C-alpha cells in the first residue's frame, strides 16, 4: 500500500475514534475517565486537522493501540451483531466505514488487517 493511501486510512480511523469518544461515554470510567477520553478526542481532532491542512510533518502520534482495538472491535461487532450495540456506535461506524455493510468481507478484512498491522508486535503501555 502506498504511503498516501496509508495516511488516508489512518486519518479516517483517527476521525472515527475521535467522533466515537465524543458521542459515546466511556463505560465505568466516571467523570474523570470521560474527561480524559474527551481530551484524547481533542488531541486526535487536532492531528487530523493538521493532516487535512497539508502539514506533511503531522505525525499521527495521538492514536493509541487501545484506539485501534476499540475501532476494530466495533467494525467486527457492527458487521456481526449490530443489535447488541448502542445506536450511536452503529451509526458512527456505518458512517465512517461503509465497508461494514459490504456484501463481501474482503473490504472489511483489508481495513482490519491494515489497522491491526499498525501496532503489530508492539507492546501496549496504555494500561489496557
């Protein structure tokens, strides 16, 4: 995959995760956890805005392995069992990733493979 396409997919994931964190409160995190998640969403938004503005040096460093796990799990769950999720989760996932509704699994599998490959073999240190 070329670098521009990879950057586009990362920006797409970053937009999705930021929107998800703003729309769906963190379960069991209390007010402090929700505030931290909203602050993280703001950091993700800032990175995407810099990337959108053409800042070639805008490294997507705010995206964490936890963000990728959350997004990939939602992609799978929306495809398999959307009725078990919150309506906001399903709507956001379908809006940002229409691949979950594709007839074939290939487009969704390619996305998940790309996203999980971003941190393939990397140890997570974000407490998850």
